[in-house]
C-alpha cells in the first residue's frame, strides 16, 4: 500500500456504480436492496492478505457507497454483505464469502475452486439450507480499480451498412493459439486480433465484421476441471464488465482497445457475443461469488411461492432478473461500457429470448428491448439476438423488434437438408435464399435481419457437416449424450476422414454449394472461423469444453491444396456479394420490374419455365434457378443468375429469356473455376452444385481470370 488506510470510509456517491477513481481517491458504490450492511475489503498489492475491512457508510436508493481517499488504480478489493440467510425466502447473505464487485472492470485472475466458495456446508443433509462459515477469500479473484486511459487518436467506427455486412465468428483464444508466426505471449489473446496477417485474411474473404465469442471473465466450471476439461466457449460469466484475464497479454485492458483500433483502421467492425441471461453461479447448489451473496432475491428470477429455487429458462441453473430496474441498469451500463470504453460496434445476445421475457412470457416490447432501442448510442449499433431459450414459448425466431437481427437456424437447417438431398424442400430453400421474408418481412424489417449461416460455434463445423452423419462427442465425458442428435448432415459414404477420392470430391462440391448459398442469399452472411479452409472438430458438435486442438483453428490447413482452393473460392463469393447490389440486403424482392424484361427476382425450373404453385410443391424437384437484379449507385443494372442442382446426377439448365450475354463467375463443382463468357443456350450443372452467372464480371475477377 502506498497510502494510509483510514479507520473508516468517507460518505460516497451512489452513482456511478462500481469503483470510480477521481484523481484523489476511489468512490465505491454497489446495489443491494436487502442487505443490512456491506463491507469493503482491501487487499495488499499481491492480493494475498486482506489488510482492511471497512463498512460502506451510506445507502442511498438501495446503493451502498463510500469514498476511500488517496486510493487509486491497481487497488485490489472485494465486498462482504450482511443480511438474512433464509433461502426459502430467497435470501442467501453470508459475510464469510468474499464477493466480486458486479461492476469490476478487471479481475486479478481466475477463480480457484474450494468448498469454501459455497454459502452452505457441502455434504450437509440440509444441503443449501445449512450455513458455511469458512472464509472464501483465498479462492476468489480480487476486483481491481482501473483508470480508463487510452489514446484512441482518430479512431472511427466503420459503420458498415447492414446490407454490405459479412460476419466472421471468432473465438479469441482459438483463432490464434496455434499460430506459430506469433510470439507465445500473444497467441490466444486480444493482441493477436490486431496482427496484419489476420486482418489481410479477413479482407481477402470480404469480411466486414468479426463477432467475438464471449470475452467477459468467465468461470472454469468445477465439474469440467474434475474431468480434465475446461470451459472453452465462455458462456458462464463471472463479470459483465471485466475481460477474461487469460485473453490479456502484457498490455492489460489496452490490448483489447488496441486490437479494436487497428481493426477499425482496416475498416472492420467488432461485435461482442454477450451473456446477460444467466450468471456462472448455477442453481441453489452453486457457489456464492457475487450476485447471490449481494442480493439473491433482486438479481435472479425465483420460483414464486418457493423462492429457494431458481427459474431456469437458460439451462444454466438460473435466470438473471432483467425485469428488476437495477439489474436492467447493470446490463445497460455494461453495454455502454463496452461501446464507449472499447469502441465496440455491436452485440450478439446469447439466448436473447430470455432477455425479452416479462411476467407473461416473451414480449418484443419488453423493458430490455425498450431500454436499448431508446438509447442514443446502443440503438445505433449492430444488435443481434439468438432468438430462443429453453423456457415455455422460448422459440421466437422472427419475433424480435425492428433494429434487431436474429440468428436464423431455419436457414441453417433448411440449407443443410436441401443440399443433403432431402425431398420437398425447394420452396423452403427459395424462402431462405430470398431473405426469409416469411419470418422477417413485418414491421418494416429488412432482409439483413436474417443472420444466414450453416455452421457456428454451436454444432458441427462446415467440414463436419459433410463428413459425419452422427455426432461424436465422446471427448466431452458424457457418453455422447450431450449435443443435438439431429444435425441434418451426411458423410457421403464414410463416417469421418477418408482417402476415397470420390467421397472427398462429393464433400467438396456440397461444401462449396453451401458456402455459395450463405454468401449469395439475401440476408446477412455469417462464416464460422476456419470453415473457409476446412477446420474440423472431428465430429464433436458440442465442443464447449474442448480447450485443445479439437476446437482450435489449425491455420496449416489453409496452406494445403484443398484449403487454399477453398479460401480462394470464398474470396470469389465475397467479391460477388460486395459487387452486385442484387445480392445485398436493403429490401425484400417480390418480382418488381426494374426495366423491361428484368425483375428484381424471378424463379425458374431447369427448362427456364417460371415456377407455378404445383411446381413449387413438387416433392421430387431438386433443381432451381433464381435470377436477381439490382441497380448500383452508377445506375447500372446488375443481374445475377444461380443454377442450383441438389440432385445426385447432372441436370441440363436453359438460360431464361430474354437472351443476353452471360458470364460464368463460379461453378461449385469445379475446384478452381474461372470467369468466362457463356456462348451456349444450355449448360450442364453437376449434382449437388451451384453455378453463378452474371451479365457482367466484377473487376477483381475480370483482371484475375480473363486477363483484361
């Protein structure tokens, strides 16, 4: 300590919450409606010894507060809260348990598991109705006072229009931990995201926006550690403000800011995957680390009439009580903190349906949505919801309010099934290809509201979608009982890796066809990191606990002939999407005539005959042609034509009238297709493939492929 700790704290201010350094000392403010006393615990510089325990002297509007003069950044602290221990009434105060500050901007390190973390006596026949008097401080990380100082210079948000957005889902650790071209202390951290080679790779793919899986400090669950596993995904939040300590290298918090600044300079947005639906403390048998010990009855949704138990709409043991004004304030403060202090460009809300729940169930006009949509900063950022949870009425795809985009699992499943060759899917596939208007064309929403993907962190990678018919989660230690059993995947003849050339060729065709569907459909495309060069999880579709080479991105795959070819293919698709306004998502297409003989969208069969009601319902039809047109900012009409064959044999397609000069831009059946002019009236489209034509060739492809 570089200052003398007084015998008591001065009266402080109830706002802002958390620990705030003002240049002369630190103000502490923490919410608890039901506590009888809250103490500030101060630790030495090493964090080993508690050197002072000072009651917060004032409580204003249920916010306990106090001021510590001469304290400053780097101070290590925690709280202890006194009040009734009465689980059956929802109260679980235990002053023997050191508590994290809910607003802590930095944690001193990871949680260390100990039986002392639990507010009750483990093994007691009274379970959580018992009371534990062991001090939990040796096991709990310290909250750290910080000062937000960073030179942002002329940093500006790229503000990429939704219609031009291409998302790349990234795990901070997994994307770089195997990169041997980076220093060891940089791999797996925010600093690696600023690496020029990574940024160049994103540019090559046409990515405009990276979506980072949870970066908040999260818990390593005890049951996983006991099995030799680790929480890899991070959907078990310890803090809503502090970054995960393992993702910080020597620069501390500014590592993340520097990465964002450099990505912004390259024109790339950064979105955070955030978890506000639950905390890491589990159900009534979980540990007391923060919220449970500060004010269990306020922070969590409890079963009415039996407040010992938690409402569990998340599958994680508890549900955060967003309906409480102070809890909602905390969520909003957290979002604004990331947006203001780290210049984050948007958020993807895990289990977003939970956040929209009121007493009567999911409500698109809930307090959570209203609070965000009226906020002058947050309402202008990119907002994405995972539109489901496991509670009653928890599937809410398409029902979120305007300004929100949603993960579209109907796109994922429908596209997988169509390219697997399932019957009766032509109409559904067309709906997904045209922006899922059946789900999103209401309340003046736009096609970009549909986040289109065939693979994400949750489930198979794209390579595994075409390599495995069944999940293979044995490494998770749950006898392969975890994870979804229906993945709408196919192995095309052999389960897993194979040397069979015919099977490998088939898998490549289907994989390229799926990528073309994602990148060229109306809506917002999202790629899973590594899918562009064949990353596999060896059939594991629930790799949340695999912090190892099952989950990590193996960049050497990008150097193989197959991986390099696929990267080039995705890059071509990215060029097409950014070049043709017809492929972008500013409005839904319903067949409006743009000029004589040219409509914004038109559907044909392989004979170039427009599809009628009976044809749409033909369960055996696997062929489809879609022509889309749009006018660019120079007044030029760009026309894109897709010939799609999900049958196992080649199908001959005819070009629709009127006759015009067509250029083939890519053929997913070819490993290395090049742009060329088509001079015939028909073309054979190979099985399980898509051919893309246009009335002109983007400059990048024309120079590379045609030598012009």
